[in-house]
C-alpha cells in the first residue's frame, strides 16, 4: 500500500462491498495526494449484513483484511428513517475526525441527487467529500474495471430492470454483452449490486461460493458465502 508522505489527504472510503467501492479504492491508492486510512460500511443491525447488498459482515471483514485497512461499521435498522441514518453517520464523522480523517470518499458515478446528499450530510463536519469515479462514462468504466480491476459477483438484482437469472453471475464481458440496452453497464441505477472478491486492491482473492437464491419484493438475492477449505 505504500507509506504516506506529508501533505497527503487522509481519507476514509465509504465501502459497499461491491465493485465500485473496490475500484474507487484502487484509484485513490494511485493518487500520491491521498492516503486511505480506513473503510466505513453500513450494516443492517438486525441481520448483520451490508445494507442493500445483503453481504454478510464476515465477508466484508475479509475484504478489509485483504486490502490491509481498518473497517469501521455503522449499524442501522431496517427500514432506516433518514433522521436515524444521518444521526449515526454524523456520529461516525466525528469519530473519523478523531482518527485523523480529512475526507470521506464515495464510489458514486453520476447520480447528482445522491452526490448532493452526501455532500450535505458532511456539512459542518470538517470533512471533504471525494468522488474519484465521478463522471466517467459507465460503459467505459465497466470495461476498465473488467480489464484491470476487481472480480465481482452479482449479489442481487432489481427484477423490475433485470432478469433474476443474472444474480450469481460474475461481472465480466459476457455479462456486459447480455445486459439489456436500457440497463446501466455498472448498475448505477440500482439494476444490480455486486460483491468484489479479487483484484489489484486485494492482497489475495477471497474464496467464495454462491448458494440459494431468494426473492423479496422486486429484489432477487443470492447467498454468497466463504468457500470451505
């Protein structure tokens, strides 16, 4: 990971467990002006899983070990009213400042309302908002990631936009070729979410298996678990 030099912006990366977070970490680590000092993830406290992606906490902890960074968790209920989310994130932002952080980075790509929301909740915290992937055309970004970035598996799909059979597939060229024309190549509109298990940001790959699938409302999930042995 390299040693931080004087003047580097100490940054905590908002971590979803997916490909965009992993690629954002890789991009930040190539920037001589940035030192990534940790990851922060929101966890559904009733089931111990990443909010939205439903990835088990143990797998996210494995990711953090492989990237060699401390993992900070923010526990939230499900459903989570905005006021509770914002209160708990504000508490984390205070902790981040105590840890020496100067910025929080996000893997968002083009959704202006989400970007503005993230900037808004950092107001008054003394922390900057960084968006290292912002504005890169997602078809181009998807190709970049597949060529040189994380290996990732689709953990869930929104069946209003994507057939449920996509769940459990790897994010690769074949998947891009099979996506409907109206689907975003990176799933930025919520078409799918992924779990990153290998790539240049990891010291070694995380061995995983995919198990049973289930549907809740419009979302099709697959169980992703560590491989035995």
